[in-house]
């Protein structure tokens, strides 16, 4: 799963990435899903999630984006004000792909090797 920052602004600083990881992990647990791997760059994040098939995917994704946006904007309001005049963090879109034909280890390796914000 990939979420991209609004207008692809390079706002995901090294202080924000661990906070996003924590938020996504806690939110996944509430939805009975597992955040297997997480990483990101300055303008997007990658999440490798073991998904509960009982959960409606669109609602789960909306909740991940809404909760993370709200909490990051609360905790980093002054920093984000330099980039956004409105209360936004993510674009309205997202990318999701199932991992059929690829092992979890291969997917984890891909996510782990994303560049980390400096």
C-alpha cells in the first residue's frame, strides 16, 4: 500500500516517519490487521499489511489516512504550516496491490530498501 503526500510535498521528515509507523501499527491492530513492514521517503510511505478479509478495504484505508493525517497535523502543526495552508497531509488517492506470486520476504525487502528521509 502506498500513500502520497498532498501535492507530493516533501514533508515527511525523519521525525515524522517513526510517528507514522506507530500510528499505522496501532490503527492496523484496531482493524485486526498486521503492519508487517513500513518505510517511507519524503513524499510517500509504503505499508506492507496482512489484511483481514472481513474488513472493507476502502473503509480501512480511509481510516488509516484520516487518523494518521489528524495526528501528524496535530503533533507537527508548525512544521506542516510551512507546506500547507489547509488541514491536509495525503492525496485523495492511494495504491494497493496484492502480493500474489511474491513472498512476504520479497515484499519486506522492497519496503525496507526505500530511502529514508534525512
